[in-house]
C-alpha cells in the first residue's frame, strides 16, 4: 500500500515522498497486520421497509494494512524546533473517552455499509468486491458536477399547512402544557409560576412541591429562589384564597438518591427557607431525575387526596439527568404526573443542539488547573438527530437548540405544566457565550421536536425512510462509541519529541485515510436517501438532512487537509525554541484551524460544494439552529496548521498543612 504522503499532498510533492517511502518498506514488512472489518448493511436497520423497494445491500470486506514508519536521517536533520503564541485557556481540554449509548435498540456499526450500486461519487473508490483498502483519491471534476451526477439539489422548504395549524403550543389548555416558555432569568420564571399558582388557588387549595437538583452548579439558583420565596408568598397573600393553609409547600431534592427536606407540607416561610438551605451537594454527579419526580409526587399524594388539593411540582435543574436512567424511567414519571393530575414545571436550561453534553469550566482552587466538567444537557429530542462529531473528534460545543431537554419538555407537556427555558449565558459554560442564540418562536414553530414517547418514535421510524437513513449515518459516525472512536477520532495534539511526533502523525494519517472512506460512504447513503428528502414534509427532518449532507462533504475536505497539514510539517518543520522567557516551556504541538489550505487543488472542489450547501441551509432555514450551525461551519475555515504550545509551570499554591486534596467535582 502506498503511504499517505503519496495521497494527501499535491502531485508536485510526490517525488519528495520517496524519502519516506524507503523507510516504510522495511517497517511495513515486519510490523503490519491485517484486520478484517465486517460492514453492517444499512438494510438490516430498515428491514421492515421492504415494501419501499430498497435494493439489498451486501457486506464488503476491507483488509486494513497499518504500518509503523521510521524517521529517516534526512528528516531528522531538518526537524529543528520554533515559537508561536497560543492562548492558555485553550490548553487544558479533556481527552478521555465519554461513552454514551446513542440509540436504545441500535448497535453502532464500526463501519459504514456500501450500497450494492455504490458509485464513485466524490471521486472516492467503491469498496465493492475489493480485497484490500484503497487509498482515497479526490477527483475535482466529479465533485464540481456532483449536483448533476447525483441529482442532489436541495429543494425548497416545504412546511405543510396542517403542521402550522396544529402546533403543541396551540393545543387548548387542559390537554397539554407548554414545553417552551423562554424567560430572561429566574425572577421572570418565578413570577410566572406565581401567576400559575394564583390561577390554581382560584379553583381550590394547592400543594406545591419544590424539587431541587443537588449538583454544585445549582447552588446559585437555589440561593436566588430561597431569597425570592418571601416575594412569592407576599404576592400570593394578595389573594384571599392564599390565606392560612390554602397553599402548602414541601421541599425535596435529588442526586443519586432522593431526600425529603420537609417532614410534611407547610405554610411556614422560615421552615421553607431552612429546608432549601439544607439541600446538599451530591459529589457523585449522578442524577436520577425521573425516579425523583415519581417519588416526590407519590410521597405527597396522600396530602393531595385527603385535602382534595391540586398539586404542582416545580423541578429546578440545569441538567437533563442520567441518559440511561431517563430511558428506563421517563414514562413512569409521565404516567405518575398524569394520573395524579400533578402539573409539573421546570426551571431549566436550553439543551445542546442535537448533542447530549455541555462542559463547564472549573478551576481547581489548590492546583490552579482548569478542568472541563461534563454536564448532561440534552439533546432536545428523544434520539440525537445531528452528527456527534465536529469532523475530527466528538463535539465539545454548547450550541443552542432553541428547546429544553427532551425528558423535561415531555413531562411538562404531558402533565399540563411549563418548561421555563433560561437562555442566559452561563459564564462557566465552555463555548456558551459564542454559541448562545435566542431563536424566535415564530421561526422555530415548524421545527418543534417530537415529544411523543421513545417507544412510539421507534415504532414509527420505518414509516419515514429519510429518518431511518439519517439515524443510521449518525450511529455509524458516532465517536461517543468507543469502537467507532478508534477509527474516526483524529488526534489534535502531538508530542514535542521528533521521533514520537512522526510515529504518531503516521498513525493518525492512516486513520484519516480510513475515515475519508467512511465519510465517502456516508455521502453515498445520503445521496441515495435524497429521493425521500423530497417526500419528507416535516421541516425539522428536511433541515437535518440538509445540514448533515453539507457537513459530510465538508468533513471530507477537512480530514484531507488534516493529513496534508501533518505531511507539510514533517517535510518542513517549524523552527521554534524549547524555552520562552521568562519560564515558558514547549510542551506539545497542536493542530489548529486556519483559512489557508495545504492541498488546495485537491480539496477546493469539496470546499466549494460544501460551502454552496451550507449557504442553501442558511437560505432554507433562517433563524434556526441549522442555519446558525451552517454559518459556524463556514466560519471555521477548512485548513489546519501545526502550532507549538507553551506552558508556564504551575506556581505552588499555599495550602494549610496536611490539607486534603479537593476532589474534582462531578456535575
């Protein structure tokens, strides 16, 4: 197999590649191994849709040859080291794997499935019938005419009148609640809840249960609510119905367990404030939200039934709860709230757009080291509907979805409550300020997420072929699955030692070659699914298709530029000093985005096509997360550059003698 240096650089550099190829031959003979990877057919996933006339997919075997490459004397002589400043806040980024089950009943594939009729769209080789892995070769002429060859020309957005006329927020009061009420801060949300309680008091006595999340990130919210309790009861006291014990309050909290902080519901303000103050911090970071909701309702059902009271539950949390636990217990919480006629309100945060997690920045008070703490903050849908990769690695953005987490919005809607979304920028949320958008409800109405149960959505999946195709591509390109991550997660940091750098770079280039084929196969799948894009009437799924298709083409160019940037650095390394005054030391090399390209004549056709598609997304879906995400992809640029990273040794911090090490919190 030829080295990546012969495929990820322009033709006029091919002669230089021979310097490295000589060193590869010996190493490849001794160290290469064969790994056979069985591809899972896409048709296995949508086998129930046989009536649609899908052609049967076949499994293709790929023989992957991986080799180690030695450092030649010519490169050793030129591998001197140089200096460019990098921002310190960008240095400490988590590299540990985060394992999340993306789909309940789908096993993520380790490779994408090739169509039986796969073509050489995008100029990449078909894997049908081949006996070994072929190096990716870009074909500019094919991609320039891809719209004509594949028939993929994004259609105009179609939003049926029936969808616009029967939105969740328009359903009469008494049937459903409001899954999206945008407020500026907690004060607005509490004022609105106060009005809701007043309306309930007009119908009879009320019991209100406050349920607090025990995570450390909620301390400020708990403090503010405690301070505003007086105002709430003062306003309620304006109504005669609120006098005496017409309104009772209970306080509970949850983390990995559940705690009842009031022995019984009370109207004593001092007891209520004291109970809120007793909410602990759970160091486990585990949050059983749905079981806690069920328990809080059941624990106070006797007070509701005996006094013939109405019940309201107010959940205060900035997270969506443990994903696996939510899957198992969500419907139990929904059923309990409905059967007990308990309106459930949430004071919560916006979900990350199509992604389970956000990250909070936390500085260790003893070491001064910044840590990124994972927060479960989504997604806004029952199953993720967006790619989980940014092209190189798993996403680490906090891009706004315009909606709350699926579980919380579903419970609020089904119980007749409200999800109050606090869109305020959280200063410690990584990427929060850059990606925080406030989308207008009018623009977002056609894109409302499906809040039906997961089981119902799974049952209905085969009725919507486009959604099945998109879900399969997302699963197959899921870096949150450890097996898939070994292939499609590319390293962005490299050792400062020349020998270690070269060995690591060659390994990552081999992964890049395989990853490009993954993306090319995903493009083929999406192009095959385009006929269903034309038939899909749901604006949300039209937008999902449009954005993901554009990203897949863009990511092929970026991965190609990734390999080319590494090759360019190996051939012409930057000259940097090991030390910078006063005491900064070179610690590693990072790959960073830039506008300039390393292999423009090869990647430019893909970039042009992807840019055209991103612009189309912005045109078809204005004022939505899909348009904002497309604009962000355009702004990122497509080139990469190897940059030196310098760090000042941490200064010792005075600690009390024998002070225990403060553990890193879990949110």
